[in-house]
């Protein structure tokens, strides 16, 4: 009994710190949406380009979440979390120094790398600290940073932009993350006691020095460098309003990655394994990746959760992203006024909805294994139609309270969704599966939503384009119901496998 209290205090402190970092995570991510209008004016952009600025983070975050999920399963999780926190904080601040669309796009993309390192490892650590029937509530507290940080980013971004300008707003919000990264290194990982790693240290363990690391990644590094030069030339030639520079850079990086992998495959085929980075440790990582993939495909509940999550991500993140611009244009508000309205009431509704969703899910879980799935679906089946109605209102006095109710219900899913994944996934590969989930839902969800709504806005007006978002979110809630017949069998299968 004497040891239980320190353990509970340690778990509570870890949850509080990681929840606050998650808040900063989404604050740094979503602040760009509050700054869309002043950025559009100063850098002379269209709505499609604004949409790509929103997706820059998502594209990189989605691709990087899976490999960082593997690293989180294999290595010291607190080191991965601390490094990711420092990285997304640094590139958020650097975004305030840019002079054109391409540079801002690159900074926002780099923010995604840091946040991809943070998310799977932190979720996995909290799942270990809070097993059993309290997990959904703990996940709700951790994920309260999603709506809270998201709307706080809009609120704080609008305020700082109104007083100091959008550049100072970006530079200021990145600063707290560095202090949090230092605090993370003092946490206790409940299941791992490895010493901290750094990039070069890990490279040496793989038999590589700094030169060897560059040699292994030479195609992607070289083509990225060439892409940056060509993008700069295109920017000078056609101006920042042209998307050609961003397209060239993205193609160069993608081609470099393909050539790097193709080179490794050729060396492996000719029995020259020693010239590749594929040591036994990385072979274990690949096995974890394959095991995670097989787990998802063989677990019907996860298939429905992945599909539902993508549609929910499309709808909810799209609404948060385009919300400030929607209010600014529809109700003739300033950026600061729109951000204050959305941020203040979104903060209240987001906290209440996320915590309520976790509590409702855990309460229902006492009576049925389906409780968490029911909670996820109910939030969108109620909130989706309400959102469609609220977006058609022309009276600001009715829009604001309607928005509060909508955001309350659309926030229910945050805790239960993560809890369902860990209910049916072995702990050994939990972080990897979360990484796969984040990759899928963001690539298929909000990475598509931001530029698509921007493109539709350029053609049909933003007021009409945003109506697509709650419709897709509602469909996502209905798809989640597909897990009702499968969740009990999948949980039983996991329990049987664990006790063998």
C-alpha cells in the first residue's frame, strides 16, 4: 500500500505533463489557421495555398508517425517524446522568420516531424500507466489537449496577431515547448529503463558514424538539396503565388526516398547486407511493423476504427482549420474577433466534451464491452446534423451557442478512440499501431480536407465549401458502429493471447 501512492502520483504527474505537451502540440499546429487571413494578405496567397499550409504539417506527420511509432516501441519513449517536443517547438518559431510561401510550407512540414515523434510514444506510455477501466478517462485527459490546444491556438494566435502581428505570434508560441522537453527527461518510463539516446549515438549502435549516416541517406539528401535550389529559382521566377516550387520540392524528396529504398533492396538482393543499415535491431523493427499491419487487418474492430477515424479527422480538423476564416468572411469580423469567439467558447466546449466522452465511455464500459464504440458514434450522430444546421445560420447571436453545442459533441471521441485501440492491440506493438492509425487517418483525412476545401472555396465560396466537412464527420460516426459486433470478440482474443 505504501508503494501505491508514489506510483499513483507518478502516473498523475506524467499524465498532466504529457497532456500539457499535447496541448502545446495542437496549439503549435492550429495557430496557423488563426493567421490565415493576415498571411494571405502579406504573402499574397489564394485559398488553395492556405489549404496546403494546413496540410504541410499533416502530410509529414502522417508519414513520420509510423516509423516513430516503431522507435517508440523499441527505444526509450521519454527520449523520443522530449526530442519531438523540442523539434516541433523550434520549427513553429522559425515559421515567423520566413519571407515566402515555400519557406513557410517547409517550416510547417517540419513541425509535423516533431509531433509525429511525440504522439505515439506518449499515448503508449499513458496506456501503460493506466490499464483497465480507467484507461478511457486517462486517454480523455491526454487527448483533451487536442480540442483545447486546437482552439487555444486559434484564440492565442488571433490575440497575438492583433497586437504584435502574425510573425511574433508564431515565434512566441514555440518557446514553452523547450522547457517541457527538459521536464520529460525526468519522467520514469513504467516499462523501460534504457539510457537516453541521441541520433549519432543510435547511428553508432547501428555501426554507422556521421559520415556513414550521410552515405546511407545520400540520394534523399542530395535530391532534397537540388529540390531546394530549384524551388528557390522557381520562386524568384514565378513568385510566391505559384505552387510550382512546392511541387518540385515534394517530388524531389519523394524521389530521393524511393531511390534510397531501391538502393537498399538491390544491396540486400546481392547479399551485401553490410552496406545497408539493416542490422538485427532494425530487422526487429520491420517485424514489429509487419506484425502491426497483420494485427490491424486481422482485427475487424481496428478496420472500422481506422476508416471512421479518417472521416472524423477530415470533418473535425477541417472545421477547426477553416473556422476562423469562415467567421471572418461570413460575419465581417476581424481576425482577432473571430479567433476570440471560436477560441473562448471552443475551449469550454472542447474540455467539457473530451472529459464527458471519456467518463461516458468508461461508465458504459462497466455494462458492455461496446460502451466506448457507442460513445464515439453517438457524438457524431448527434453533433454532425447540428453542425450542418449551425453553418447555415446568418445570425452571429445564434451561431456562437450553436457552435458550443456542436463542438461539445464532436469532442466526445478523443479519449474513447485511443482506448479502443489499446483494448484490442497487444501492448508490445501498441505504439506502432497508433503510429499506423495516425498515418492513415491524417493522410486520408485532414491532409485532403484542407486543400480540398480551399480549392472548393476558390470556386464556390468558403461558406458553401465547409458544408462538406460535417457531412463526412457524420458518416464517420456511422462507420464506427460497424465495430459493435466485433469489439467483444477482439478483446477476448487479446485476453486469451495475453494469458497463454
